[in-house]
C-alpha cells in the first residue's frame, strides 16, 4: 500500500473558530466537515488557508458506508466535488450507519455497525463502490459507541484489519474513540492498536470528552483528557503517524487554550511528552466470545443481497428502538439504549436550535427544549435537520401552540417564510392530530433538504438548503 502523504499536526476547522485557526502557529493542515461547505462558495477563511499552502481535508459524515444500502451516488458525487474544490490529497468518512431505508429513518448520529461477517461483507462492498467514485484515496474512522451489538464475531482490531486487507482502504484512527469504547464497552484499545495494520494509517484524531455515571461521552466540547494523550503516545510508539488532528466542535475555549491543546498534541507526536516505553510484543487479540476471528472469504455476488437484508433488518430494529420507541431488540442492553435514545433526542434539539435560533426566541429556551423533546418522542427524523425544524414548527401549529397568540403568529410567519405555503387549516389540523404517525408527502414548493445536511456526530451546522419558487426570495432575506 502506498504511504499516505505527510500531513503534520492540524485542527478541525469550524466557523466559530475560523479566525483563531488562521492565527495558530505552526499549523500544518485542517479538516473540514464536508457536508457543511459549498464547493462554489468556500468560506473566505478556508480560501486564505489554502492560499498560504495549508492542506484542507474534507471529512464526510453522511455516507453511512456501514449501512445495509448501497452508498447514495449523489452523496458520493458531493464528497468527490468537495475533494476537488479543496485540492485535497484524500477524503475521510466513518465506519457507521446513519439511516435506514425501510423504514425511512435518520439517526442524526453515527451508530456502530455489528462486527459480524455479514456487516463486514456489506461494508467492504460499499467501500469499493465509494473508492470507485472518489478522485482521491478514502480513509475510514473507527467510531465511539455506547451500545454493543449481540452476536459479534470479531474484535475491532480484527474487523479493521480484514477491512483493509479486502479493500485497501486507509484508516483514520481516533484514539479518543478507542478510549470511549474502553469505558463504555470494556474493549482493550492497546489490543486494537496491535491488531490494525498501521501501514494503512492515514491520520489520527484526538478529541476531548467527559465521564458521567460510568459512561464516557465523546463530546468534542471538553479538553483532551490525559488518558487520550497516553493512547496517542502508545500509537506514536508503534508508528510515526502521517497526520494528527485535534477536534473541537462546541464550547470553544479561548484562543490561547486552543493553542495550548494543539501544542500538547504536537509534543506527543514529536516524542517530547507522554510517550511510553515501546510496548512489549503482544499476542494476537482473541476474537469476541462465540466468534472464530478467522479471516473470512469474499462472498460470492449472490450472497451479498441476503447479507444486506440481514444487516438491514437488524439496523432497522435498532434505529426504530432508538428514535421511534419500538421495543428493544433481543440481546441489546435496554438501559444503554435508553441512554442513547435520550442523547439522540437532546442532540437533535440542539442542532435544530442552532439551525433555527428563531424558534428559541419565539418559544423561550426552556419551553423550546420541553416542546421539542416531547415532539421527538413521537416524530422520528426522516429527513435532514432543516426539514426537522419545519416539521417541529408545523407540529406546534397543528395543536394551536404556542398558547400565546402573538408567539403563535410569529411562529406561523416563520414557518410560512420557509415552507412557502399556507399553514394547514383547522379541519386539516384536527385530522392530523387523529393520525399523528401519518407522514405527509413532500410539498412541491418546500425547500429541498438533504439528509446529510448537518454533521450527525459533531457539528450543528448544515449546508444551506436549496430553495425554489417564491419561498426562495423570502428565505434569502
């Protein structure tokens, strides 16, 4: 495998810290959430970074390569377009699923794939499809997980090693996610580092989090914990990583603190800090209980549709339990699923709040959160976050909410301005309250919203929705 180009030490570019990022000393490169930029209208800050020779790598979050369905050609084309626009040497994505097609549900988050032969077969085929569609190499990231699939057949290291062997894909190793899975799933991060083919390493992620009630939350909104830097040092003792990137997505610190975190990461990469002794040879990690761990063979073409069906059924059952209140699938930890479900609803409320701050202004912060969480319990997300904001407003208006007439009038105007149609009449509203689960067909003059319009794992920002018809002029004001 050809070695990935040297990237150096970088940081995740976010609009909130764009000016600070430009001033950071010794910055080699930045990573940008692919779905949050428009190739024809790149932010001025990114253009200035590129002009001075800073490498920019697009990091996708919406492909769902671990899902049961084949990758969406439109999403692949969009990621390819961003790679070309940024002059990127590679692109990255995640080993995760983010949606199901039957039923049509969006997680708004990166969810783990089962480490089974079926899931690996499907993932490998999806990766090959993506590689054929992309103009630059693809790197895939291991994700943080709160829940564990029953019946797993491979460890994380075995799963990643066979993925690389069968596809030649590069790896993006997130050491913070390795720590998260150590706390939440009892997995050994050193065993994973020993098992993965580090010659396939494209770059490394480092991020902060926090532990609450025995659960590690990969927030990207807290300082990097020493234990995560220790894992970075363990990786550095095994290989000289082509690139290391600090992620921060919320609760951004002062510029000096951000620079200090980046300096701490750079010190570990250069071997000046928190570097352990070279590890003693370790025996290969055992497979998970019940699994053979033996290398599998590439499935025959006729086997893959059946594998996709089996994987799809399992993912649909899990996602439905998380966002639609269906029963917990057999073998899952019900308590952990409830924690994950609450986290998804809270994140959904937070992203919509960022995309549509007017809703908070109209309803008030406390009333908005209470109303949105109540709405989320009965209305799974089936499109992007922008669609979700409109659906939430309509959900309130159908019920003659908010009770304050002036606030209801402001909410109606906000909804009309963006949906481009009149609110439903009283008879229609009454009928819809009798059929709360019924989905309405898309309105022909409503703005089109991509399901991947916001970062499901980290950022609350989304690519601008495209408007057509008379609503476009109003929404552009």
